[in-house]
C-alpha cells in the first residue's frame, strides 16, 4: 500500500522556520522525483520545489527561492522541506508528491500558518 505522510506543519511567526517531512512507503522511493506543492485558501495548488531521483538536482518556485531548501534521504524514504524566513503568504496546506513517468502519488497534506 502506497503512503506519503507529511508532518512538521504548524503555526509560526513571520521570519520563523519550519521543517516539513514526508515519509514514503509502498513504492521505490529512490527512483521517484519528489516534490512539495502548496495550496492556499481560494487558490490553485502550486509547485514549490522538486528534487531529482538521482543526483539530487533541485528546482524552486521564484517565490521561495533562497528561503526554502528541499532535500531527500533515500535510506529513510523521506523528503524534507526546510522553510526559512517565512512570510504570511507562505500560509497554505503543503503536500508532497512522488512521480515516476505516469505513476504519481500524493500525501494528505500538512497545514502551515504564518501569523503573528
């Protein structure tokens, strides 16, 4: 059974940091491109960051470049999103996704709220 379970969300003040984790099971994690998406209320889901299955190359949305870092630990079947210098506009439900060709899996999401 495929599972992607996000954790690490919560309430944080502007300028603060959070680290999200996404634990995967039920598929060959190391061969999948892993991504983080987010969806704010009333907005479409958007791609935040991705990391390749091999080599570790990464890409980021312009809105988070220089503040967020995506990483993965294939031994632990886990992908991370380190979020620094958080802004109120980063408030959203954050989802992880695994993709290999036409095969795609999503987690259930974790809420991140940035507010004073």
